[in-house]
C-alpha cells in the first residue's frame, strides 16, 4: 500500500502537468516526455506530501483516510486530464536522421548513468539507512510522523534531540519526511527501501530535468553535456544514496529556474504557474527553499512578466499556504542559530577572518566537485569555448543564474552570523549548500553555449533553414 500510494500521487502530478504543459514540445519527442515525467512526478510527490501533512495536522490521518485522499487526488487529476483540449496545429515531426555526435552523447550518458547507479548500489548496501542527517533528522522525524495522531508532534517538538544545535531541527519543513512517513504508515513498518527509492528517484529526476531543460532551451547535445557533467560531479554522485533533502531541494530549484528561463523566451501563463508550484515546493523541502522562493519572486518582479505576479503566486498558493501554516502554528523556530543582540551580530559581520574562512570553504566545495583534470566546471567552460556564445537576444535567459547565486550569498550571510562553531558548521554543510544550487548554475552556464556551432563534432545534420528546438506553446 505504501508503494501504491507514492505511485498514485506521482501519477497525479504527471496527469496535471500533461493537462497544463509548462512548455511546448521539442525534438526528440521522447526527451520532452521524459522531462514532463520528471516534472510531473516531482510535483505530484511534493503536493502529496502537503496533503499528508494536512491530514496529520487535522487529526484525521489513518490508512483509510490516506488511501482515500490519494485516490481522490488521482481521480481529480485524471478527470482534469480527460477534459484537456486537444492541441491545434502541427506537432514537430521527428527527425529522419540523427547525427553521429548525438548518438555518441547518448551512449556516453547511458554509460555514465550505469556507473552512477553502480556506485549508488554499493553505497546503499554499505549504509541502507543513509547518511548521518538521514537517520538523525529526516528518517527520525518520518518515524514520528508515521505514528499518526499519537506521536507525530514529536517530530516538531523543541525537545527533539534535547535541543542540541546541529541535531535538532524541529522547524525543518516536512516534504521528504512526510513522503517517507506516508509510505511507512501504509506499509505498517519502517521499510528502508522507501527512503532509498525516494532518494534514487529525485537523483535520476534531477538528471532528466537538466538534460530535458537544456534540450528545450538550446539543443539535445547541450542537454547530454549537462547530464554527463552533473552525473560526474562528486557532491551529486555521493549524495544520491544519502537520503537527505538536498537533492530534492536541488530538483525543485532547477525546475523553477528552468521554467523561468523558458518564460524569458515566452512568458506563458502555464509556465509561470508551474514555476510557482515548484518554488513553493522548494520552500516545503528545506529552510533554504524559503529563501529561494523569495528570490524567485523578486526575480519575476524584476523581469516584469506581463500580468505578474498572479500566475506565479496562483501556482505557489497551495504549497505556500502549507509552509506558512507550518511555520506559524506548528513548528516555529526554536533552535537558536543566530545572535540574540545587535552588538553580537555586527561583531560577527565585521570580522574579516570569518569572511575569509567562508570564502575558503566555498572554494574548497567548488574544487571538490571533481578532479582537476575532469572538473565539471572546467569541462563546461571547454564546451562553451568550443561552441561559442549564444545569440544576444537569447542571453537574457542567463539571468536565471541570479537565483542560485542569491542562495549562495544568503548562505554566506548565515555562516557570518551563526553562533555555532564556524569551522564545524562549514565542514558539515558547505558541500550540501553547493549541491543545492550546482545543477541550476550548471544549466545557466551551458545556456551560454551556442547550440548550432559545436566545433568538437566530426559530423552533424545541418538544417539552416529550420529553427532548431524552439520552445512553443
């Protein structure tokens, strides 16, 4: 029952996203469908987690009520999908020929994925309960939530882990813990396969999102370059089996950034609506996601989309209402991470040694993404150099990098103000802070590459008279 429940809410998200697709079809069509599948499942799981929390909060959570709610969600999504209007106009025809270069990229991506899954399998066998934060924070809270009306409030109690800083996080949002708890409550036991599968899904979905978004915005080759570089990033590969919330957060950050990049080209209502959904789900995943939501909101106001902010806020409203209610009425911040006086805060902000330590930690985290001779940032710059710059009228899409860069700046400020030991705080979290934004930064960097002039290719199919891979409504 636990597996069927997770499948039902994921399928509901897919039906909704096919009912209101956030971007037009592109070639190859199967890659567009893969992108829609990743977006739909991520959205459905996030919204399903919100519904599960509302059941817990209302005191109605039980196996029967969860099944009824999930089935109702699926039936409502299927009804809406069944009433969809058929698209008018010709759909993009499949290419008769695929260049040898594209097949090489596909083969390399498949090989990289197999290697990644092999490493994930060995890591999961060695540590089936995940990393320290998984069993000390996320899965521990999931066990309390799975206890239903009797025990679920222990997951948000200030006495959690005796209030120790770094171990107790009762104010953390419940997207990941809620998904795991829902599966455990329905299955009747704390099956470690459920958090393992959820972690694997978000890891694979993140790769599909990056490849699909770059294929939609630029070219299929650029999408596979992003796929390979992200899969080869050490911080990403090592965290898929960790069962923590950083990869799900990166998934929602990338989804929002990619859709807002699409909106730069054509600000359709459905695109902005889904961007709001994923930005709000980022806020329901982790505290850093709330910062990202504010940055996305500010970015949209800055770009001045027509009739904004209504589509973005309309999409964000359901999940954002859950986040605000949780923060105000269920689990207000109780663990003191920041100074209690202005004098202490200004003293920390004015300490150049703290700033230097943080900059060094940021540089090490960026360096540790890969070996120097195969570093994903270096390889991305090589691809950019070989491809050339994209047309000036499409460079405005690069501005979406302001959101992940803003998250890094917000993290810098948190490190400057933290009352915890700074070296300990940096050593335990800075790599995960970079992981949350690295896929979006990688996408922004590869968006600068011109898709039609890859000098690395030995052969390719030229079609100068037809626009390539344009995003259409």
